[in-house]
């Protein structure tokens, strides 16, 4: 009797072999193949092929792929099929998208905004960072990119900044599991180096698709982590069938794109370091251009996929190596990924797991700011001197101290010999990271499935910055300075989810019920920096050589959060969907307050109007959706009941001390609360040739935790209160389609637009003058009631009622009594226009991105003017010995002024910065790719393509003297601010893809 069911099973099944390609014949890996009306399902391999065992009675195959029109194929009398999918300007009715927790849902059923991009779209132009590749291709995504080079950090904000003291960046998720994206230190005016972030460790060649959930409404199942929106990464998996191999090789060359404009005709007078002579000379003019080299970035990856109907495996290796445009700057990354999936017990039990390992090593990553920065000395170099003398002899031997010291003409603290910095102040950063996930999925009853998943994310980091003795004594001790940080981050995650998916006549139900736990331990290690306190012996960087009174710190934090959640989507006749979700969190950071358990919810409704009423034939699809949510947000570690820290200064006997806590315990703290509402309209027209997706949203954040000065005599210096109200509202629009489409030629075009308006409605009602922010030597980004995030305040030139600049008794310009508002650093409108032209085997893709409105600020320009090395100061001297001015001294009008007196007052590090505020508006050719699919027949190579690629090639419009989208820092307070940052780059190269 045991053999009878097996023989019957064989007779009732058949095998379908197939190939899925795009219109040009290029294989589509990861396309979904489903036997309609059954549970038989598979994905195509890297070569676009699939093998699927289906019940004998199945007659229809449904093939779908992100960004393509799905096809249904009748396979009644077929065992082999070849399917060509056509691109669609928008998702079709049956498109499935990945949502929170990795749950797949039909896009038509979603009640919130979600936009999905395929993996190949992110790697098309050879960007080393997938967030840079995403910028401009999805509505409502504001990406800030550090100009510290490959491996640098990014800042991703969806729908505006919401938290004043906390984090407003999006959550990143891989295959349903949150990813740790801790950001390291960022440079400021005084110097520093971008320490990178967690995203740089990922290998984007492993990405199958990326989904952006822009609001909390779509991300509520992730709890407070998803309050700022979520970017979901769905990775490639092993495929059933023969082993397939994919090779991808990218080579990019980069060069400086936005250097300031300099003068090289006027030098410094005797006894002065600043180039303010009135006499013109014939001086070197190419040393700045020659300093920056051509950067080379090679990205190579190989993946192997294969398996059978029971077990599939995916393996990949990737390497990213780059030399920056600043000499000695290098970056190297290795990625290894292994994933496997096995089906047991008639496919009811699925066991899967993956391990991702990455190793990153960065040497001499460029910094910014005044100190220990080669760019400062390079730009401010006195023009009458011979730069090559200092380049070729950047150090000289000091016999008295028996060591080398830098050779430089100036003792000013802001300047060093650029080549001394490059070769004697090495900076090393390494990261060893492992992300491992194990999952069991059991379909124990029809329509029921139970998933259990566990994940560990471990990262070991080292930051080792060494500054040799003999450099500038203001920022480096007489025996050298050592900044050292070594720590590890460990994130444990687990969840258990029961799901139920069924149809009852005209009703459908998709639901999940689950629980999760997260346990994060961050910065478990040590950090120190001796500053200007000398090491015991010069240039010996060892723990044994540290000064006895050095304080070694640890910024350890541990947070645990447990959550219960549920979600149900009820559909009626595939035209109306109601979505309800709720989550209750228990946060360790709120322990002892009585508020450590908090509940929040979301509710949504979508109505497919085109299925409710008869529409004109030109309208193929029309959907209206609306949703609301309320999300809580816990506070950082050590806020409720802060403890003391160990690490007080020692003495000759090595006795340390304790740093006593100075914050009042916050026993009544309640979670931050964010209420989000959105409404959207989606449509497709003219046989899906045109499409749009529009969303209007508004969110309000309250119960911010803000600090105040503690009352005198309390024993504390400050305390926190729950207060404040921050509002964001705006719209997002995606409009696209195929303006031209025939058998040989196609033009696909997509336009993304988004606008966010931020308002600080209130901070502390009883203290209306309260504000957050501080002056950074002329740059003051302030948050206060009635304003917005990143409002810029600076000193302006003092003027009388007639508009004349008021001069002091010495005839120099004066400034306003207080700093004044001059604009907001955030753009008013973000847009991206992506076009792809396809002619047979040739395709051309181009992305034009733009940001309109907002202001940018350059302290670099202020320094160049004060030192007389900018082109404008040279032009002024070319025209005469004075410059025109509309001013008044006492009661006497003044029409001219010595440019030295003018620029020494308004420029430098803390001057009157009014002339150095620029429009942030810029329009650029962000990406371009010219690809050719090589026709191949009868070869081991299944497909091949070669592309010419370019990024950030030129600006159609720009007013700022630097690229405001690649600023020196990606933290909250230094957006669109340039202080001797490495110039932005343009890159060009080629890409080769082979599939075997």
C-alpha cells in the first residue's frame, strides 16, 4: 500500500523546463514561475532557466518579474517553454512586492505607498554604493553622500526629519531582518574623518530587488525602528536546475569634478603667509590639479546557483577595490555569501539559512575641516613659493630630537604640508562583519504557515589614526598623537510568525500573528586619544607608551526590545482591501518608568475604482488608498537612570577615578509618538503605456526628549523633559511609461518628484526661546519653535536703513548684533528623470537628478578669500588696488575699500559669512549607461553584455562652488556645509557581464 500513492503521484505530475528573457533575449534571473491554481512555484536561475514539477491537471503557467508585464502561458501540451517578458512603466495587477517582515503581498492590495526597484537597476551604472544608485530613481528618498570616497557613509531620510534628539534615518532590512547601520564619527569644522556606516559592508550584486516603504504606515510591523520608513532588500536565492554561473566586472575611473576657482598671480608679501600682494607675478599654477590623481575602482563578483527540487544553493564572492583621488587613499572589501534552502516532508517544511561575511579595509580615508587635512595647506599655499620644493622635501631631519619634522613655511595651526599629512599621518579603518540567518517554515495545515527565524549580526571594528611628532603642535602633541578605537557591535534578532492566507468566495484574508525579540550590544570596546598630551616617547604607537593620565573610555550600550504584532488584510472581490495592524513593544530603555510597554497601530483602506465602475477604455487601472498609523519610539540607552562612568584622570601611580553622572534621572519618561497619515492615487492608462503613483502625507511627532539646565543646587547639570511637536507634510509622485514602443525600438521614461515641508510647531511651551544647535564658527544650524530642521543662521553685514554697509572707526565692515536666518539647508523639491532607450540589442539609460531650493554654505570659500587665493580676489586686484563698496563710515559715504580689509573681516573661520551662502539648487546628469547585449549561440556562455558607464558627469545647472549633495558630513547638523572637504568626483568606465 505504501507504493500505491507514490505511483499515483508520479502519474499525476509532469516536469516543465523553460527559459525567461526580456525583449532583447537577455535572461531574467529571479523571475517567478507559478502553476496557476496550485502551490507549485519556482524562480529562474542566473541563466533565466527554470525546472518546475507541476500537477498533471495544471494548464497555465504565470511568469512575473519586477518591472515587467506578467504573462500566462498555456502548457497543456508543452514540456518546454520560452517566455519573453515586456517591460512595464508600472507594476501590473498581479505584481507581488516584498513588504515588512519579508511578507509578499499583491501590490494592488497595499494601502500604503511602496516602490520597488530591481537589482539590475541598482548596478546599471556601476555605483559602489547602492544608496547612491537609488538616489533619483525612487520618489521621496533624500540621500546625502559623504565625499570621503568608496566605503563612505550615507544619510537616507524619507519624508523629513522627525526626531530632534534621536535618529531620523530609514531602517534597512535584509530578507525581513533589520540590519544594523551604525554610523561612525563624522568630520566637523575642526577636522575629523568619516568613519563609514554599516551599509558599505553589503554586496549589492546579491540584491534581487529593493522596496521602499516611505511611511510608518507600511513599516509598523518593525515597531519604532520603522517609524522613519524602511528600505527592504530582497536577496538572490539558489535556483532549481543546472548550475549557473554569473560574472560581473566593473572598472571605474574618477576625477575631481568641482574644484574651487583659484588665482595664481599674486603671492604673499614678506613676513606674511597670506597671498595679498598687489604685484603680479609668474607663479606655479598646476600643483593643485596635479595633487588630485585619477581614482580607480574595480568591482568584481561571481555567483554560483544550482540545486534540485529539494535543495538549492547560492554562493557569491565579491571584491571592491578603490584608490581615491587623494594619493595614498585606498579601500578594499571582500564579500562572501552562502545561502541554502531545503524542502522536506512533501514540501511542507522548508529549512533555509544564509551567512554573509564582509571584510573592509580603508587606508587614509580623506577627512575635512581645518586640522590635519592636506587640502587646507594645498589650497592656502602662498603663491609666490615653489610648491614642488615642499612636495619633494616634505620632511627634514631634526638632529636635536633625532626624528623627522615637517618642512613647511607656515607655523599657522590650520596648515600642514599636504605630503607630510599623506605619508606621516596614516589612518587605518577595518571592519570584519558576519550576518547569519536560520529559518524554518512549516505549512502544517492548508492555508496556515508557521515561521521561526533567528539572526546574528556581528561586526568587529578598528579605527587607528596616527599623527607623527614634528607636525603642527596645535593639534598634535610634541611626541605624536594617537586616536584609537576598537569595539564590536552584536545584534541578536529572533521572531516567530503564524500566517494565514485564504479566499472565501468573494472575500480574501491575508494575516500574520507573531512575536519578536531584539538584543543589541553596541560599542563594546575601548577608545582613547591623547590629543596634545605627549606620548612618553615620540612616534611609538603602543599601549605601553601612553601617558599615565590618559583617559580610556568605553561607550558601551545594550538595548533589548520585545514585541508582539498582528496584521490582517481583508479583501472583497479583489476591489476593496482593509488593512489593520498593531504592535506592542517592551523596551529596556524605558524600564522603571512604567511606560516600557507601549502599543501602536495602523489602519488602511484601498479601493480599486477601475473594478468598481466602468471606466473609459483609456483607463486600465485606477486605485485610491488611504492609511493612518501611530508609532511609539523609545529613547537611547542610559537616559532613564544614567550611571557613573569609569575613566577619570590618573596620577603618577596610575590611580584612576570615576566620572559622576550629571543628568537628573528621567523616571517619568514616555515614548516619543509619531502619527502618520497618507492618501494616494495610482493609475495606468493607454494599455499600460502610461502610469502614475501619487501620495500626499502628513506626520506629526510629539513627546520628544529635550534637555534643560538643571536647577542650581540640585546636584545635576541638566535634565530631560518630554515636549515638542514636529510636523512634516508633502507629496510624492512617480509618473512614467513608454512614449515610444514597437518591435525594434522602445523608450521607457520615469519621473519621480517629492516635496517635504518641515515645521517645528513647538519645543517647550513655557520656554519659547529654547533652541537646539550651536554656533560652529560661523555656521549655525538651529532648531527652534516656528522654524524647521536645519535652518541656517549666520552673521550678516550690518547695514543702515539705506542698505549701506556700516564701517567701524578703522574703516572695516561690521556685522549684525545677532545671527540671522538666511535659509534652510534642505531642498524644497527632489526629482529624478530616468530614461531607457532600447534598439534591438543596444540600450541607452540616463538619469537626470535635481534638487531645487534650499541653501548651501562654504567655509572653504571664506578661507580662500581671507587668504587672497580665490579667483575673485585675483580679479579684484587685476581691476585695481581697491574694490567698490556701498558703505558708510560715521556719516561719510564710502565707495571703495581695500580688499584685504574687507575679506579679512568677512572671511576666515568666524567672519561675516553672508557672502558664502549659496543656492543648493542643482541639476545634473547623475548616471548614464550604454549597453550592448552580445548575441551568442552554441557556446558555454549563455548571455553576455558590455556597457560604457558614467556617474555625476556634469551639471546642467549649479550655483554653489561645490557639490552640495556630497558634503563633508552626513550627520544632522552639517548638511550642505563644506569646510576643506575633498571635491566631488565624476566617474566613467565599463561593465562586463557573463552568464554561464
